[in-house]
């Protein structure tokens, strides 16, 4: 990871900041894993629909749920738009986004931290690095709320299984096709370029003060959401509770943003997504 970082952050304090980010992401994953493990302690409500065959083999066992993940399988509560289950589901999405997205945002966050340290050495104080990071995460929190409402709507329409995976081949196929097409659109590529070049982002979008640092985090987060929103919606096709697929999608996002061939990886994946979606729609 350190080889992928911008110059100036490969030092002890930069590594400490990197360790802090990775620790926060690890805590998010640990929380998700703990909640997934709780699924084995209580009976899961019966699933009225069948998960698409192409995805079913990767799905986690339909076993017990409790804690925050239990709210994601509470069809009656979500049908009634109960506040409690919706809030717990939004929390689940937020924690998931922290675990999935912080590693790929590390170069931008650490570069901002390096600028804070350099200016401090010159006697100039900049807002703390977590001000920028908070703005970034605030955008993903907004995405989490939108995803929660989308999940509630899909569940109202009886299109999701208790594992929060699509029970409709046409819906799963449409999500895959949409994600595949998005990978090739100019707006997606523009957002990806901003995510892959944090130094240029700060050069052209620098804003002073605490509010400015938070706003830069928001703007960087907005580019990140613009880059990844369609990929994140694939969780509805493969299972929001399926941590294997969550990890695979997070790994893809990390590769697309940080690897030298990330743009090519993303476009090739787009072809694969679209082809799989067309096949699923035709087979269904």
C-alpha cells in the first residue's frame, strides 16, 4: 500500500495515519463479521422467493439474524416503514461503506495529512486531517440513507430475499447491465480520474479553513460516489448480507482506483458485468 501513496506520506507519521485508517476499516469489517455470525443464532424468516441461480451459490446460508443485520431481514417492519429498522439498516450501510471505501480513499486522506504536517512545520495551521475525512464519509453516509430507502422500496415490492438479494432475474440483470454501461460512460471516467489523482484534486479545488477542508472532503466523496454508486448497487443483486461479495466489490474498487491499470480493469469489468446481466435477463 505504501508504494501507492503520494510522495511525502511514506514516513513514520504518514504510516501512523495509514495505520489509523486501516484500523478504522478493520473495525468496520469486524463489526460486519460479528453481525453476520449472529445470523447463525436465530431462525431466519422463510424466504418466499428464490435467489437467482447465478448468484445463489455465492449466497450465505439462510440462517438466523439478530442485531443490526436483523433489521435488514425484517420484511414486515420495512413494509411499514418503521423508523427503528430503517435506522439500523442505514447504520449497517454506513459501517459497510466505511469498511469498503476508506482503504481506496487513503491516498487522498494521507496526502491532505502530509500537507497539514508540512504547513505546521512552516508555522501555518491547517484543519486536522479528520476534518477532510469527515466530509468524505458524510457523502457516503448520504449514499447509505439512499440505499436504505431503495432497499425498503425493493422489499415492499417483494423483490428481495431475507438475505437482501434480488429474487428477480430481470432486476439482477438490469443492475449488472447498468453497472457495466456506467463503467464506460464519460461521467464515470471523469469521476475516476479525480479519485486516481488526489494531488491534482487539491491543486485545483483547494479551499481554506475548517469549512473548506470539510467541503473538500465532501467534493472528493462526491467524485467517489459518482465513480462507484453503480457498483455498490450490485449488492442488491448478489446479497447485501453476503460478506464474500462485499469484500470482492471492495477489492475491485480498490484495484480500479489505485492500480496503474485500474482504468483498464474497470472497463473490462464493465464488459463482464453487462454480458452477465444480458445473459441473466435472457435466461430468466
